[in-house]
C-alpha cells in the first residue's frame, strides 16, 4: 500500500467517525427528544448560576514546567530520526547525542536549582 | 478487509473493557451491564448549557474519538492485521494522542461551567507532566528496533520482549499512559470527588455516551501501544497471534483500570514535580542504558 493511500484511509476513518456520531445522535433522537424547560441550562454549580463569569483568566501555575517542556519537546523532534539510525552509526551517535542530552539535562538541573520545577 | 476486522475487534474490545472497568472499579462482574447503561444514556436527555460555546462543546467528544481511532490505526493485532502500517507509526501514535489534550480543553471550555473549565485547564498541567514520559521511552524502543514502524517494533522483540530489555521504560510508559487516559489515581480532569465530574460534568445523554466511548477507545489504544512497544505484540507460543494480542491488551487495560482502587488521587503539583524531577531523569538514564546495551548486545 502506498503512503498516500494509507493517509487516505486515515482521513476516511476520521470522516467516518463524524458519520458514526451523527447516526448515534439520530438514534438518540428517535428514542426521545430533549424538552426545553427553564433551569435545565444551568451548569453544574450547585443549582444556581455562578456569580462571576466562568471564561476568565486561569492561573497557569505550572508556567515554569511549561517553558522547560518547550525545550524538551523540541529536543524530541531530533531524537526520533536519531533513534532510527542509532545502531548503524554506532558509538558516534551515542557520543553525539550524549553531549546534547547532558547539556539538556544540565539545563533541567539549572532550572530546578532556580525554582522552575515548582508550582508557582 | 483488515480494516473491518480491526474495527469490529475494536468495538468488541471497547465492550469488554467496559465490563472489565465495572468489575475492576466497582467489583461487579456483569456481562450485560454496559449494554443497558449505553441504552440508558441514549434514552436520556442531552442538555446544552446556557451560553455555551456550541462548537467546542459539540466537537470535544468527537475529536477525542477521532484521536483514539487514529492511535488504534497504527497498532498491529497480528501480522498483516493493522489498519495502516505507516513507516512512522510510533511517531504518528504520539501525534494522534496529542489531540486528547486539545479535545479535553475544548470539552472543558465549551459548556461555560466552572467545574468543567477548571478541569480542562488542569489537564493542560497534567499534559506537561506526562507528555515527555510518553515520547522518551518510545525513543528507546525505536533505538532497539531501528524503525518507527509498529510492525517492525514488534518483530524486533522476537528474542526478548522489551519489558525485560528496558523495564524502566516500561514502567515510565505505563504510568504516563495512565496520565494520558486520565485513569485514577491520575484522573485530575474528571476528579469525581472534588470537581463533580470535571469535563464530564456538563455532558449528558448521547453526548456523554460518545465521550465515554472515546475514552474507552483511548484506553484500548494505550494498552495496545504498551503491548506493541513492550510486551511483544502478537508474539507468543501455542495460541495464534491475534489471540495473544487480545489477551495482552485486555490484561494491560484491566491492570491500568484497577490501580485506582488501591491508590489515592495525586495532586497536580505533586504529579508535575514527580514526573519532572524523577521521571525525566529516569527516562534519560533509560535512553542512555538502552543505547549502551544496543551497541554491545546484537539482539
């Protein structure tokens, strides 16, 4: 199977999921309809509307982790191709990536020492 | 042909998993229970919260199901029994499962409810905790197999399963997979006791049925990934390949589901600290150890 037809299958499956969900909705509608009555639309907040709007600023207290995560996530983009050719390249590959990874690990330790690995 | 077989076995697996979940979490073994529960969900009213973001609210569960199905598509159940044997299968699995985060944040943002909102953002924190521990152990697996194709990865474990070759990676991957599927004790986005169901709080009726189904598919995909990467996939004596895959996948899923019964829920801050201070260090050490072994030992 060629690469293109494989991705066509995956795309077809994604579209098929929408069809499946729509048919489930149709089945549910055939069983019974939703009656619109006052008070049904109140979100689950102890039965009353919340005093303040909900779509507000949320404190992302894991910001320090998130910055480190960006660095590590970029690094993983290099790791996958390296992993595939690792055994062919042998010791050179181990040393190359060893230097790279140890610098990254030192970065993690530095971040840790500066308090990045803490929920602020 | 194999697509139909995989999809049918996915449906059967999701049902079996629902039976197992009931048994592992509540201690009741009922073969017909999930069918009645699903029918009841379809019969119930599916409400829409007032002033909701309709697009996100509707698309969240569907995107979750799409993500789960894409992940299942690259998991081999037997030689030739796979939807698409992509050359970059292991990477594709990561890419598909990244949408779990997007879908949950959409489902949390959509209904304009406080609990769902907090739960959605909380899952973003959980993502930062588990994400690296999904990708790093897979790197070590790819190093041994010299390929990202999931079929090749299973074939590389002919002589020794990866669970014995790299046990540290196995443990890290399973724990991270439980975080990804928000299984207890890592069920921060739908923490039943404190967030009233979290992202599931505003979903009712058929929409909740789709959300639950999607989660089952994701758990199956992760159990399948664990089996493919670490437990030798379809490899095994006496029984045919597909039987081994089914037994292993359901056993891994049952084990992941039952852990929550014996452990309290972990706090987000503690989970983040543990996975970055301990988890990442162990994962890097795992890559290094596997690198040395892969150069010294020819298998």
